[in-house]
């Protein structure tokens, strides 16, 4: 029986990976920070090792008796101080992969993002070979995740058998913080999302994404990257599905990019800083969504045997989880 080591196991994607591994009969050990929110791991048969991705020695100690690693931990928000992203996403990745190499692990899966790939050409789809073109946006999360992925490939060049996965936008249960996409769904359910940016994106169920991680571990080629996505659509179409499921009116309009950017900047500057309210989309997020985020996932399908459930099912799972856990109240029906 293989023993898998998971960073970020308390989070949205990481806890889905943990569940996927347990269902397949793997033993799992999670690196957890002292005082971290561990609700996503409650009731699961996992070993917890206290440590931090910024503390290389704690990682090396926690890796004892482990065979494989899933490095999922990252800072994925869009409005925190820039130095935080460099520490978590770049230095943290270097520390984790260095410890994995020192321990001689048989395989590592590094969780990157489609933001480290590139945007789709006009009328087409981006794939694993699309040149990265997000550097001009000045978004610390995107830039540091691109650099972290580059570090993963550098470690591959040094002999570490690492496979990179590039997740699209995950939706589904256990989005406890929630993520930027999850927060937009919550605000939609509360009836406060009256308009949506004019944006294209790719969405994937978080549990399908977790299965993609496992398939990358089992079937992926070290030194390769695999886009893990499912449904190319628009934000408005996503909320149309949610509206049909819940009876909550869909957003009234799609906002042109310049207006979205201004609204994102105002929300980021005043809503968050003055009133301590988390916003679903910062100015950085709007700049990111200006790009065409539609992706070709055929490499993961053909090489890993990856597949995904219908988007309607994933949206329903996300909506029901947010309702059941008190993030929004169900709309009363007559």
C-alpha cells in the first residue's frame, strides 16, 4: 500500500484529493499548520503532521515513510500583499520539492493552474503548449504560480519525477473559505450579484479534479503538464444554470471590461479595506478574466483517461453545499 503525502489537505482542492486517495485505498498523511482550520478533514482516516511549507525541516520530518507527494498548497486569493504569494507559492514550492528530492520520493504531482498556461487564441483553445501571456497583468497569484511551475520543471531536470497538473476553475462541495468562484456563487445565491463580468472560463467539479490528480500520479509522464478542466463557458451561462436550479434570478447584465475593472478596483480598495468585506472579484481578477480562458483538455483525456461530470451536476453540488452549510438561505417557493 502506498502512503501519500498531501500539502494543502485542509483546503478546497486538497481535501478532495485526500478523499480520492482514501477511496482508492491509499494511506494519507497531511501537512497541517498549527491552528489551521481542519473542518475539511474531520472524520477522515488521515495522519496529520504539523508543519509549514515555509519550514523545510518540518516538511522533511513529515515526509518520513511516505512514497508519493501531492503538492496542492498555495495562496490562491487575489488581493493579499504581494510578498505573501512569493513566500507561499514560490518559496513554499521550492521547500516542498527540495524535501521530496532529499527523501527520494518515487513520484510527485505539483498542482499549478491554467493561469500558468496561457490564454486561448482568437476562436481557438489553449493547450499545454500555449505560450504564457499573463505576465503583463501584474497579478501576484498568477505570476508566482507560473514561477512555481517553472521551479517544478527545474526539479524535474535535477532528477525529481514530478508531474504538473493545471486545474481550471473548481466548483463543488467543501469550498469553506470560499474561493473567488465560490464566493461569486454565494453572492448569487444571496441575490446580491446583479451583474457579472464579460468573461469566458473553464469549470471543473472539484472531485473530478481530485481524480485527475490521482490519474496524473498513476499515468502521467514526469516532466509533462496536464490541463485538468471540463466545461468551457461564460460566467453568465454558469449563473443561468444556477438560476434554473434555485429559482434565484440570474444576473441582469454582463458588464463590459472597463466598467468591471473599475468596479473591481473600488470593491478591492473600499469594500475590503474599509469594511473588511471579502469581494468575489478584485481588480486583478477582472484583468485575469479579460483573457480568453477556454482550454483543450484532450491530453489529459487521452493520456490519463480523465473524464468529468456534466456542468449542471457540479453547479448543483456546489449550490446544495453552500445552502446546507449556511452560506445563503434557500429561496422560498410559493
